[in-house]
């Protein structure tokens, strides 16, 4: 890993903040990216630093004066520069950060604003009152109490990714009790219509697990997908 760091962006011809790119190389030792390749960048006690990834434009390692490190993506939406914080390092290693950054940029390519979507989901969770259970708040609790403690780390990451990409943008601010069977079918049909039937099946599996978990905790009285046989078809609608 080599290159420069910057504390203030330059403007390119598109108006997007641009930092001197640095290739955060994957130095494999059999266990993924080498930690020392990232730790070599030291904090500046007087200012925040951002290190650009030369392999994935838009991805940055943000280094605070305190030494705290996190990952972020910079992009444009509605002709305005935007920034999405992905999560802390080393909780998210380089390979995971790149994967999440690619997901965010794919969302941007669809005309959506992932930073706003994340803010709306967090706001819904914070504003949730007793008896008003937003889907975003329930997903956060489900991931903490079930997915990350009772499944493998890779499975938990895939489950979180599925909710983040395919479910929360649509249901994040809704009460989980208000989501119906018709809503589930509509959600899956839209994913299939985007040419992703495998993702639709994975989404249905994740949604089913969450509703069953919520049912066991008396958060909901019935599941909109319980007792059903399903089949997601490639070109037609979802069958239950």
C-alpha cells in the first residue's frame, strides 16, 4: 500500500470532491487483507485525514485526530456531493468495506440516495415509541439478538446485507404490524423484475426468519408469510 493522504478535497470537473487516490492493496497472508497495510497510516492530531482507495473510486478510509478509523463512500445524488459512512475499522476490514461500497454505488446507479435511506432508517428507530414498532428498529434488534449471536459471521453479514439493500428502503419506517402478505409479494416481485430472482429468494428467507422471530417475541400476532409454500419465478410473479 502506498500513496498520499489528504485532509481537504480538490474539485474535479464533475464537482465531486476528489482526494489523491491511494491503492489500499490486499496483502494476503492466508487470512485476508494484511492489517499492517492499513495501520501504517497514522492520525494527524490537528485534522481529519481521508485515504482514497485506488481500486474502488469513492471509497475512503477516514482517520480521525483521535486515531479512530472508519470507512466512507463519496458519491453524487441530485447533482450534490454526498457521503455515506459504512462503519468502523477494523470491525469492517478492507474486503468488506469494498463490498459495501460497491453495494452503495449500485444503489446510487439506480437513482437512490443510500445516505438518506440510512438516515431515515436510523431516525425511524430512534423515534419508535412503545407500541409503534418500525420495521427498521425490529431489524436492528433482530440482527443484534439473533443473527449475530446465533448464526455464523458470514451468514449474519449476508442477512444484514439483504435487509439493507432490498427491504429497509421500502419498509424501514413502517410499523411491522402493518406489513401484509400483499406487501411481501409486491416487494419480491419488484426484486424479480430487476432481474434478481436469487436475491428475491434470499430476501424471502430473511423476511420469513424475522417475522417468525417477531412472532415468538409477541411483537406481531401473526406472520404474513407463515404457513405458506412459496416459489419465486424468474419472469412472472411470486407464488405463495
